[in-house]
C-alpha cells in the first residue's frame, strides 16, 4: 500500500511539473526497485549466520566456535571438531556433551557427528579422553554462511562444516584410505532423555517411543527426527545420499544412538558424504517430512 501511494504521489508531482512520460516511468521504476531492494535487505538481515569464538561452559568448559543462526546456536568444539552443544530457540541443548571422563552416556559419549572411532584414529567428536585432535580453519564467513574445515592431526581425514540460517551440513570430504566412518546423533531430545521422547524416520510415518529401535537401510530421502513431548520442534538428521548402508537407531539409558552407516559396531561409509542437522518448528510428521525434503532442493 505504501508503495502504491508513493508511486501515485510521485506521478501527481511529475504531472504537475509536466515531465515527459518516459521520465515519469523511469522515476516510478527506480522508486519501485529501491523499495524492493530495501525489502530484500530487511529479509536478508533476519537470516544471518554469525561466528564467534569462546567457551562452551556446559561442556567442560571447552573451547568452541559459536555459530548463531535464527534456528539454532551451535557450539563446535575446537580441538576435536564435533558439536558439543546445539541450542534451540528456547536455549535448550539437544546434545548435552560434557568432557568428564567416565560420564559415558551421561556426557562424554554425546555429540555429532562422532564419525571416526578407532579407525585411522578417533576424530570429529567433541574432545573427550578418547578423541584425537584435529586442526581447524575458517574458510567462509559471510552473512548467511559460515564454513569451517577440520583436518585430523594425522592429515588423513578432512571434515567440512557449513552453517546456514536453517541448518548445518557436515561433509566428510577426505577419507583415510581403507578405513570407514559413520555419522551419529548421540544426544538428548529436548534437553534430557525421557521415556516420553519420540522419533520419526523416512521408513514409517508412525510416532515411535524413544526406546523403540530401528534396524536397516532407510528409504530415500534418509532421515530421522527426534522430539520431546514438551517441545514444539524436532531435531532432524538427513543423509544427502540414498545409499544401501544400514542406519540403525537404539536408545541408551541417557542418550540416543543414531548411526547413518552403522550396524552394531560396524562402520560402512568410505566415500565423501554430506549430512544435515537442524531444528524444524513442528512435531507433525507431514510438516517434518516436507521440511527435511526441502533441505535437498
Ligand atoms: Ca527429552
Ligand atoms: Ca542408509
């Protein structure tokens, strides 16, 4: 309405001083374009991704890259190269890592992607007593995208993190030849693991209690989502490939154990792959399924 009124007023003014019609058109188009650009700018600003560095207090404290987005705040632990915390819009941490040795499922085992375990080292896990160190570099830092790459201390593995307004992608870009990895969400839906927590996945549109397990390869697109009855949102995990490897889920007393490319203790992934993690502001299966599918577009 504002734009129409402005244009009409401009046209009246132009006519009053009897400008040629093509000049009026040019002025009107310029004003329209300016308003449109102002509109774009406002909308871009509401989708910013910011990077800072500090400590993840609840995890140790441990040193972390802190990536703030409109949908989540990520704490990427700097020595190990895995997420130690992931806060939703209400400040609730759905990962719940801490580095206390012996805390097991209550802390030190938690995280994402917890990808390389006793292969050519143990990497891409928030630093605990069993994790090997990795070196990191900020590769891209702009308004809507932050990229951080981690290289394992032995130089054999490279993992790339891409943070966007709506989600985060983890890509294993280099694999140590002859070894395998998996990509896991070992966390706490809604801040703690409760019997009333639940999950969905791409194999079934039924709401499963958190203690139900799932075995086998998921249908495409391969995804899981985890919820808590007191939360209006779910945390999702998505494999960007349709592969044939198992994607097993089991619960532990204090955390989830979802592994893409995992069955029991076996790891199956040995090529570069991308996985997403993020929050979806719904707990309805159709909405979650649609939103996850959008990530691939
Ligand atoms: Ca919970
Ligand atoms: Ca699979």
